[in-house]
C-alpha cells in the first residue's frame, strides 16, 4: 500500500482561495470545490493571510539556512585551509592538555 504524499499548493492558489473566503464564501464550500483535504487547511491560510499578509502564504525554504560567513570548503585557498586546520589542531592539543591535568589532579 502506497503512502499518501503531502500535497503542496501554489502561492496563487492559496491567495485566490483566501480572497474568495474574505469576499463571503464559506470554508466548507471552498474546501470542497478546491479538493482540499480539510477546511481547517483553508482556515490556517486565511489566519496567516490576515496576520502577515500575502507573503505568509509563500513557500518557505527547506532545511537549515547556510552560514553566510563560511565559503564552501572547495573555495578556500590551500593556505587558508591549512591555517584553519592548524587552529583546530592547536585547540585540540590545548583541550587534551587540560584534560590530562584534570585527571592528574583527581589521582592525587
């Protein structure tokens, strides 16, 4: 048995339904006519439209946003890559040194 896929609707489709609802049509009638799974979906769109305007109905980008400061690793020069690796290794050595000192204190 195949899983049902999540239906996505275009920005224009959502706007048109919201505007028709605000013009006086009911949630149930619009949802049935548009083939929505539930009138609650249209209610959610209308609530967002009223609160934040039309931009609230635009599709949102998926995933976590990229860090603007870090260029992709392929774009780093070899010198910059080596400097970063050196910095990371120095931090690792400092951490391990402190860990050894703490363990030596516990043994006393």
